[in-house]
C-alpha cells in the first residue's frame, strides 16, 4: 500500500468538475497566476517593495485620548485619578474631576481635621487632571 502512494503516475481525482485535470509535469513549468502564495501580484498590480498591501493597525485613539482626561491616560494621570477616587481608565469630563476634588477636599481639608500633606496631594491630583501646570 505504501508503494501505491509514492507512485507518481497516480493522480488524485478532483472534486471540482469545472477545473480540467492537467499533468503535474506541465504545471511545474507554467507560471502561476491568481490565488495562492506564489508571491506574484495578480491582475498586473505591482506592489511596492516591503509593503504587504494592508494598512497599519492603529490604536484607535486620537491625540486627545492620550491626555489626562482621555481614554488612555499616563501613569501620573492614573495615580491622580486614584487619589480622587475616579475611574482609572475611560474618558472624564472637567465637571467629574471638579466634583471628585470637592468631595476629597471636604474630607481631607486641614480645617476639618485632615492632614496638610494629603490636601496638597489632592490639589496636585486635580491640577494634573485639569492640565494646570506650575508655570
């Protein structure tokens, strides 16, 4: 049985009746066109060297999404969000930040028994999220 599988004279029956059977020796000499992994472009379309013909995948984020209020905040902004008790990811509005700051300030204000260093950290977190710099 192993001998019949290795016999080159035997051809397999095609399940597609619309394709004519060809001799395997002829197909090796003929240039390949169309579908497959032959590497040649189909329909006369030449591709630039080094390109695979598809667009690069982006992150789906705009420049605004990389800011402290955007969907993809930096590590500093994530720490600021955690300090104010906000969501660590996702978009925020300025009003959300202000409301969270007011709640944290009421809880940690030195006049109401809070620590001065904690209140400074809460204020710094608000400044980071709202984009207020030192200058």
